[in-house]
């Protein structure tokens, strides 16, 4: 019992460690931008015209007898896209980000109301949840540029961003919660394979048959699918690698440097699925990139390289500037 | 800082929010429970076999010619065909007729031709049996026929 309490306290300490406001802002910008693109290009108008006999609702859409009417869907789509663009820009993010999420959920639920859960947008939606109540616009936003907190953040030189707020637990928990969600998504995908198929997922012809079936269902034979499916050793190797990457993904929470291994592997995995099966998981792959890359550290490195010195206006003495080191802990 | 905030700047509500959210996320993931957008993450979780059961829907024109319903080129609302067909045996005759009617209307709108009937076949495909770069054609068994304007009948 005592050991469980100690473990919980340690986990809580990890999630609620200090974080860089810019890292949180980067999540707001990146995830809102993906959401905006996804919502602007989604097939919601077509789905709204679906005959009721084909409606296979998911979750709260079970309250309806058919897809929402086209007029309502159009209004929600415009609202959601506009709110997501404003949230990405950091304009009234406390309002626009929740509004974008709330309008996006029913639209994206429509794409999963064809009989099967479409997972490609789910990770994005889940990663946005911790951001909804978080102070995401206290860096890299018009408000942060206009109004650096008096006395804490020195006014920036003309054309420069103000120094970021110091690292704080206020900014750390949303980022770490999102990291747990991304790592968990891959881990649970691997776990589901083990629970439902066992080692046969790797050791049997599973991947070959899936790729053959996918290629046969496409208008033309798919060379990438056939390349793998025709070579049993390659199919087993890729199946094993997939399972290893999925089950091993949570290691990035323990050793962030492993992101250099797992993130390219996950992106390559989604790219491979698209090439072989034409299944579009780009929102999931780009969500992983936005979440796992330490954008402030990258920005600092680029700025140092460009200016030959620190790019920010400075940080209050005695307080560590919001650094990626704090966030990586 | 509000009174509910602890000394380190994290409001008490944030701790409760994270605890509840992560607990729900972990429970769904561990138990495979679907509460969309929370999910059990069953992506390609089943091991595929070489012999794969399936379904096929075809339209029949006035001359009796069969053409597979071209779901991939129909609007997005029609592209849940695999799941609709998988659940076809569980539908009432009236629901089956409504599904067939929706498909027939979409095909007629697209092709301009008239659909005389929609037939639904059970299929079994052995994907390991290759003919060049394609799989061998599936073995088909007629499951249901929906005549346009009628309720439909088995076989």
C-alpha cells in the first residue's frame, strides 16, 4: 500500500514538474493547425448527405437517427475551422481552443459513424484535451508579445520576442499529460495486438495476408504492399518492428532521448501504411511530431545559430529561463 | 494565484482533471473499452488468416448483368460498406431493403442507368492464392436479393 502511494507520488511529481511555456504554446500552435487543416478538408458535407439507412452512429451520435443535416454541418465546420485557426494564432485561445475542439468532436464523430472507429483523428482530439483549460497562450501569441508581465519579463528589443516566462508547473502538466497520451496510444495499440492475436501477429502470415487483401482491394496492385507480402521474412521483420515500436514507445517518457528513435519509427510506420494500404494516418503522425519534438530547444538552437548569441531578450536573474532542460526532466 | 492553487502553482482542479483524464484513458486502453473519443486502440489487432470471409454487393441491370457497387467512388457516406455488409445478417428485411435502395439510388445517380436489383453475396477469398499480382477471385454464395421496389428475399 505504502509502495503504491510512493509510486503514485512519484508519477504525480513527474507529470507536475516545471515546463516551458513555449513548449505548451508549440502544442497549441501545432495541434490547432493540424485540426484546422483536418476540419477544412474533411468529408463532412458528403457525410451529411448520407442516407439514414447507412448511418452507424458512434458514441453520442447514437442520439440521432441520421447524420446531422448539411446546413448545421456547414455552420459547425466553418465555426470549427475559424476557431482552430484563431487558437493556432493564439487569439483568445482560452475561448477559441475549447470552441474549436467542441465543434470538431461531432464532425469527427461523423467520420467514425460508418461502422468502424477511424483512429486517425482520435489521437489529435485526445491530445488537445489537456490543453483546453491550460494557459497555452502565455508565449508565442499576440498577447504574449504585446504584454510581457511587468517586472518579470523585460521588454523585448524591437522585432524580437520577449523573454519567455520562467518554467513553471502551470505549463508543465499539460505537456506531460499529452506526452503520456501519445506514448499510451502506441503502447495500447501494441497491447491490443498481443491480447487479441498474441505472438501470431508476428509469427503467422498475418501481415502478408493483410497486405495482399489491401492490395487486392485497390484499383491497381500496390507495389509496396506486394514487395512486403511476397517476402515472408520481410513481413515478419516489419511485424516484429511494429510491435516493438508500439510496446516500447512509453520508454520516451523515461528517456526522452529515445524520441530520436521512436518518433522517426512511428512516422515511418504511418508512411509505410499509407504507401502499402493507402490508409491516411497523417493527422496521427503529425500529432506525434508536434508533441514529441522539443520546439523551444529547436528554436533556441536556430536562433543562436542565426544571431550568434542568445535570441531572447533575457530572463529574470535568479530564475532559470524556461528551458528545454527543465521540460525534458 | 487563487486559493485552490498549491504552493507550486498548480491549481487543485488541474490535479483532479489530470487524474480523471489519464485514468479514463488508461482504463479504455487496458480494457479495450470504446467510449469515443476515448478508445481501446484496436488497430489491426486481429491476426489475419489467408482465407478471409467477406461480402460483396452488386447491382443488376435490366439485362441481368451484375456490376459490383463501386463504393470507392461513391460519396464518403457510402464508404462504410464493409461494416454495413458485415452487419447485413442482423438487419430486418425492411432495413436491408432500405440499405439496398440507398446503394441503388447512388449507383443510378452516378451512372445514369437503371438498377433492377441489388444482390448481396457472401464471399470467401484465399489471399494466398495469387494469380499474377492479384488474388484469385473469391468463392461467392448469394445471400440476399433486393428487387427494386420490393422487400427482398434470401438467395
